[in-house]
């Protein structure tokens, strides 16, 4: 049976079509509304945000590192300047596969795999995003040309002209001015990222480090327009950097050279001060090194040679060298005895060649085993009589002795702008109890009286202690900076002056030190022969290895580096001091025979004119009458 034919419902189909059209229209209108709303949100509400993003894709802010301040000696001779140099820098974010780019650089410049390893290490070090990292310094003209020809293969790589620190005086001021080097990861974390944008070197030692904020300056900026590859198209805005401040040092290049010549290639230290101002006139630590090696990165081999050298050229003996002061401390001990009232200038002690504590059988030997007989303060200083100072130290006691030596700067940092300085050591009862867990013994006080035992000091501290004797207790902290952009440095923590009950005690000790140089029995009288001015001085010998009780020092049985250190301190002219000098010659053995002539040469270089005569402003010649009285 056939099925009936359905009649098509056109009205229903029309309703279905109309429904779909309406739904589609609503969907279209809704989507258009969403699109318009989104466009409004992006173009109106978030206009500033997206405008900034767009601008940042086109405009970049680049830091302009400031020009570092120059450093001069007191006469205007440049000791640290900036010279132009071309370096190869790389921005990792703009280089794509930066390791492959490094391979191209090595190929183009015909470098070694070791060089590439160094480049990769530098690129991996901590840095700021989009900051160019210098990977190769001091490019030659040929290298610059090779980079230019292959620039299309080196995205994110560019040759940059910059100023690099240079030390024209080489090793002369390595231990005082110091040097600059690449900023390491530890330093990068502590530095202000804004102030050091675009800066890749920082002061590592010496004046370069202590006055880093003053020398660095303030960073500048420029807004530049770049293309999609990061190439700069034009500069839109520029804020110039503020250069660092120039520093004039108190050091004198001629006196520095004279001090180095006086040492004659021996290991040692020389420091010369102006006792009236605290200015450091010369500061020599030998052997030295060339600071230019460190500026753009020293090679592993070159650094290993310096680090492992038995002569330790990197070691600053003036500030870090700790030595028993020996007899150079005796003038300060004499002041302590006079001011405390335990002795007077006329107090006499009999010296049979040794000293013995009551109820003890141990003999503390005088350097002169036959003894000097009865000696007073003047003779004790002139002859450097150990027995007298054993007795004086015993009368003072460790408490007073330690307190007085502290007033002279022993056992503490004395400088104003030398952060590397070691405080040394002035022992006390409390110190020994805390460090050795032992009581203090009387014999230890005796040997402190002649500058031996636990006491340790730097050559700078000995120079300052001597300057205090020369300047009658007036404290002027030693400092290297004479002026900073024309302004004198200010001491934020001035030391109190040494005030004595009787100021004539300074003169008494001064006279004894003059007798060392000009007296008939003075231990260093040979060093003063022909002097046109009066010198006050004191020799010293610091033991490197101890010798047994009753034995004599025999240099032939001691290795060269185990022999005694030779020390000497002095100031001149004695009645109007203008220079204080401290000298330490490692393993030199004789303070009066080896170190005293060095002091004399340094003083001559400062006090005598080109004609070899005493400068008029220092005129205080030795009178015939004074010489006759001493003889």
C-alpha cells in the first residue's frame, strides 16, 4: 500500500530560517560588540600601557658610564688616568644562539679554544638584562676590521670605544693607589644597579677602592631609537653623566723613587710621613707589581706567577706586614715610664749584660753581652740598652705598658683612608686570657719592653708612633689623599692627643734619639756622617726565629729568610720635624747597619735641594758646639 505524500510546510520552514537568521545576527552583533569592547579596552583604557610597550620596542634607554676621576701625586704628576680602548661586547638577548655567535667570533678573530671558554664564562656571569657584556678588550685595528666585515654574522655583537684605567707610573704606586678590575658576581649583588649601569670595572685595592664612590661619578642616559635587530637608528634624548672627582695624593713621585732606590731591590717597606699633617709622602712595598695587568683581566698564568712567588709582590708590607717592632718601640716605652713616674731622666740601672727578675734565675740578655755599666734614660736610648728597658717594663707592668702603647697606635688601625691596614697586636692580660686561656707572666712583660714577644705592628704604625714623638703627642692620622676635588679629607673619628704631665718628657726622649745618630756611642752614628741636619732615630731588630737561652745569634747557621728583620725609625730635622720615616728590611739583620742608611737617603731626598744643600725652609744645621758636647 502506497504512503501518502506529505505536503511541504512552507510556513514552518520560513520560521526556522528566520530563527536561524536572528540567532546568527545576534551572534554577529554580539561578537562585533565584544570586538568593539576589546578594542575600546586596548585602545582607550589600556592606551598608556600598550603605548609604553610599543615605545619600548622602538626606544631603548642606554646607560652612559661616567668618566672616572683622575689621580695625581702632590706635584701634579698623573698616577692614574683613563685612556681610550676598543672592546668587543655582546648582548645575549639580541644574539639569538649566542654560543654559536661565540664560535663565529673565535673563527673570525682566529682565537684559541681557551679564549672561547673565557668568553663563555664572562657571558654566564651575573648581569642585567639587555646589558652588553665586554668579552674582549684592547682590540687591534686588524681585529676591528675583521669584525666589521663579518658584522652580518654577529648579531648583538659590537665594537665599543671606551675609556680604560691606566697607570702610567706602573709598579711605583701599586700598593698605595691600588688597581681596578672587572666587577665580579659578589660585587654585582652589592652594587647599586642604577649607579653602575654600563660600568664593568671597579676599584679593587688601595685608593681606587677606598674612594670608589668619589672616583666613580654618576651615570648618564640616552634614549635611542632602534630597529627590529636592535641597531641604533638615532638618539632621541641624552642626559650627560657626571664625571668622578679628581684626587690629589700626598705622595711624591721623586721621593717614592728615592725610597725604592734606597731599598736597592731588597724585600722590605718604607713609609714617610709629614708629622705635622699626617700626609703620607712615600709608601713603598718591595717587590711590587704592574697594576695595569689587572684592569681588563689578568691571565691565569700571570696571576699564578704573582700569587705563588716566594717574594710575595702582591703583599702590601706597609699595611699588612706584621713584625715585632723590636727596639724601635723603646722611645714610646720611655715616654710611658717618664709620664707614669716610675723613672726619671736621671734614673740609672746597672747593666752587667743581662737582667734577672727577683726570685728567678732566667737571664734576659742585653744585645751587648758585656754590658754597658750604669745607664740612664739618655744612654739607654742611645745604646738601645735592653737591660734598662727590661727593668722599665717590669716597673710599668703589663697593664700600664699596654695602655700607653695603645695611645701610640700600637694594636689598632691608625690610617684615615687605607682600608687594607691590619690593626696589629698589642697584647694584654685580657687578650692572653681570651686567646690562650693562660695567665700573664712577668717575663712576657719584660720582652714587650724591647718590642719582642706577642707584640706585632705594621711599618705604618711604627711611623705613626714615631711621628707622635716628633710631634709631641699631636695625633694626625696618616692619609694618602691630600685633596678630593680641591677639598681636604676630614677625619670622622679623630684620635685624642697624648697629653703628658710634663711636656719636657718629649724633649728628653727626642734628645736620646738624636744621640742614636749623632752621639759618640750612638748605635747608628755611621748613618748620620756628613748630615747637614740633625736626625732623631731608633734602630730595631725583629727576630724571625727564636734562639735558645744562652746561645748567640749566628747568621751562618740561619737560612737567609730566617734571619732577623732590620728596622729603623726616625724624624728630621730633630728640632723642627718635617719628615718621619720608618723602614723595614726583611732578613736585613742590622737595623743600624742596613735600615738606617735607607732612612738617611729618604730624608736627604726630601730635605736637600738639587744642589745637595739643605733647603732653606728646613735649615737647622748641626752646630760644632753640639757635636763637641756629644763627643
